[in-house]
């Protein structure tokens, strides 16, 4: 099933120009609410509505828990992780399913890691599609 953006109150699809205008005029204050951060924690729980979840100074071993809330099919989530200058162990909840990559089990001191996920409603999993670490 695909979704088509339509004009409010009308059934006709938006043109490419209308979509460009609508996306250009988005309220960025509302978008910022979709990017959440935490400094550190023994268990870290992103929100299912987050676009990006930043862990900014991980100071202990952590478990990345299943995101809270109810995600929609195809929802994207990026988890950004950086430690506080010392490598830290990371354990991942089983809801994160690896697809063609490897989840990090430790941080590397002072290096940023990105983990890109997409929610698979059919299998009730957050498919991990990309992992990148600062060189």
C-alpha cells in the first residue's frame, strides 16, 4: 500500500511543486521535537516517533531498549552514539534486527556512531540497515 499526499479537504494528489512548497515551509520548531537527546543511561529508550535519538556522552555500559510508543510501517530512526571519552559496552534489544550490517557492541573513545533503522510492521522489528562510525 502506498500513501499519496493530497490537498486538505480534496482527494487530488499534490503536484511536485506543491510538495516542494509544503516541505520547504514546514515549521522547524516542530521538527526539532522529533530529535531527542540523552547524555547517558544504563538503559536508553528512544521514542518510536523520533527521527533521530542522540546519546551525547555515554558514561556507562548501556542497553538500547525497544523504542517506546507505536511506530508506523516504514518509520525511520537514526540513533547517534558518542561516549564521554572512554569506550562503553552496548547491548541491543532483540527488536533491532540486523540486515546486511553489524550492530556495534562497544563505542570507540570519542568517535561518533550512527545506526540507521526502519520499522517493519509485518515482522514487528526495527530493521538495522546501516551502521557508520567516525574514522
